[in-house]
């Protein structure tokens, strides 16, 4: 297996039907990340899933590569995590990635970065871009203006509906490595909240609902950036006590431990979140979810079986208790069927084949999305 940070022409020997894929990651964290980093976790799982299927993947990323990619090209020796929010590292990473891409012989470029897609029209291989963040507002305007230069992939149907100006190529749900999570049927009874500390994630509502149920709540989340720290100190810290515990930003091991033992995950989002990866992680751990029905929630939760959708804030304590009574085995089974890495990897392979004009075999001919991916690429993008 070739792992290198050197440039050079790459013509990888791949088997019949295999694709040569350049995977461009955001520059901020290792792939996969050691702690926070939802997008980076998805990228890492996707790389591993594609390699397992027999495809050749060149990963262009920062820091240490801990994936099974056959080739690794480094843009930053140390990920500039402390500069998250500063546009300059993203721009530098895009420049470095483009230098590498010029020397690669690939079928598909899958770009997960923000600035990288600006180069798409000058690339020889087609560029697939996954919409990991918002697709409305300025973000949506940016991707809509890129137009036919990119082949956009939505991570939920809900996300796709938010912006019909973007030229969508497919919808592929995010996924996790389900086998890396433990589904523990003996739960400890506490409510778990995982996320970034900001109003969109509403940890205060989760705390109030847990208190209304008489349950302990454990909070684990990111508060590295100034607005997150300010929000935590103002809105969360005053609640901390014997039944409201903050354990810091959970790394991969702690997150799995917390999810395995939690009775229920509280997910009271206040925005149209395109895909909350923590929901897939909870299901993989056999942990049901209580959530508001915004964004992708109705696509991820099977209401009454793997979670409970609350009508409003007053209804959230009921949703917590009802969700905690659901069968962990049903949650785990649904994660394996819909949100496991092989499912996501197969979805992207079908998208790649369609975008690149490659023939797909057997079931890969089936429709990828509601509006007719059976049409040839020129009919979709022309």
C-alpha cells in the first residue's frame, strides 16, 4: 500500500470496474478526526468503504492519515484546527490540493472542501461536491453559482428541497462504521446531548426536558471558538450540578462509551440540519433519539420505533421518556440497514459512475434520486 506526501504522476493499477478517486478533505482535522469533526468522520468512513469495495483512493488532507487510502497527499503537516473560521487556511489548502490534482490520473474528484470547487471547471476529471453544510443563504448562493462546474450531492432529501437552484446529482445519506459502536442493551438511564454549544443545538432545552423527567443529563461538546465559549458560559454553565454534567469534548472512545450507556439521545435542533451524524451514531449504539422534526430528522428517525419526534418544547419531556422505552435492537438494526459505511459507499459509487458516464452493473442501474438519475448526465446538467 502506497502512503506518501510527495507529488508525482499516479496511474494506479485498478481492477475491472474499479474507479480511481481523488478525495479532497477539509484542512482542519485529521482524517478521521480524534475528537470533533463530523465531516471528517464521514470522509474517513467513505474512504475506507470505497477501498473495501475495490476502488483506488488518493486522499488529500491535513495531518495524519488513519484511513485505508492507497495514497495520502498532505496539505498541512499539522491541521490548523485552532484557526477554524479563518478563510486563509482553506485557501492555502485549496492551492496545495490543486497542485497535487494536476499530477493525478483519476476518474473522479470528490471535493469536500469549501474553496476547492472553485477550480472544478479547470479540472480534467469531473468534480463531485458533497453539501456538508447549509445550502441556503450565502452558502447556497455560492454552490448555485458554481452551476454545471460541479456535481452536487445532498446528504438528505430535506437538504435538497431547500435549494432547487443547485444542480443536484444525487442524494446519499451520511453513514458511520456501525461495527465500531457497541450496542448495549443495559442502559444507565441518563439523557445524552452531543454537539457544538450554540443556539441551533439548544442544549438548554435538553437540560430542562431532562430535569422535567427527573433524569440525569450528560453534555459532551465542542466549545473551542469564542462564540461557543460565550454561549456555554452564559446559557449552560449556570445549570451544571449533580444531575447536569459536562464531560468536555468527547473523543472517539468517550463518545462511544457515552452513547452505548445512554437511555436516549436528546436532539432538540433549532434549524434545518441537513444530517446530524450523531443520530446515526446513536442508532448504531442502540440508543433511541428524541428530536424535533426539523431538517433530516424525519428521514433518519423511524418515529415510534427508533426515536420519537416532539411537537414542541413542552412535548420534549414526553418524547424523551417515550424514546427511552424503545427497543435498542431496533435502533441497531436500522443503523446497519440504512446508515452503515457500505451503504453510503455504494451510494457514492453509483453517483460517481453516473457522473463519469461509466456503466453501472445490476442494481446500480436503479434510480438514485426522485427526479430521475436514469437520465444520462447531459440530460440532468445540460
